[in-house]
C-alpha cells in the first residue's frame, strides 16, 4: 500500500474573544474578536493511502501535498479556478501553444482538465492535462487547427474548479509555397 502526504488545513478561521474588565455601573467596551489561526493554516500532515472513508471535521479540509510543500503552520490557499491562454490567431496545420494555469496554491487533489475545439477537427498534443494537488504549476499543450475559420477552445475539469471562458482563435489558411 502506497501512502502520500495529505495536509489538513483550516477552511474557517479559529477565533477567540479576549477577556475584559469593567467597573460595576459602567457600560463595558467589548473588544473585537481576534483571529488565532487564519483560514488556510495547515494544522497537520498525515501519510495516508487515500481519503476513502475519511471525513475532515467541520472547519477543516484535506489536500494532497505529495511534494510536502506545506508544513504545519504554513498557509495553503486552494485553487478555485484556472486560466486558459494562447494566441488569438493561428494558421491551419501550424501548432499553437496553449497554457493552463491554476490560481492560488493549486487544487486540493489531482485535477484533470479536458480540452475541446468543439468538433472543429484540430488536434491537441494531449487533450487532457492534470494539475497535481497543492501545486500551481502551469501545463502547456499544443493545438494544431485543421481548417480556416473561427475556433473556440474550451476546457472542463474534474476538480470542481471554475472553468475559464473559451479561447476564441481565428484560423487563417496556410499559404502555398
């Protein structure tokens, strides 16, 4: 059985209310609550074979940190979305580089992104990429358009991240040489 490093981090801040004193007959001035441990604080590292059957307590969540980048006390901010970027013009038969980048510190679990050109007939060097847990490393692929005309490249994911708007590409015909 292979184990990997999972972190437990706060999804809700841990607050406390300082004590206060006042003289009888006067109106007390109650101090504001203070944050003792903010959202994102890593509270534990655990070697687990997976999260099947494991549920985090209220106010906490697990994230796969295979590279061990988030020690106890550090702050982990999970991805909520990712970006898709590339040129807005291309030529038939010529590869165009596309870049997919998660925001913040990366998703809490490996997340697969699937690319599509809406059945325009082009080809991707890989039609899926995977963002590793707790890693915001950009992934690149190439797209080679088949025919001239407008193409919209879209992306969907398995990790519940907000998908980016489609990338509109105007494809021009290749010139004969």
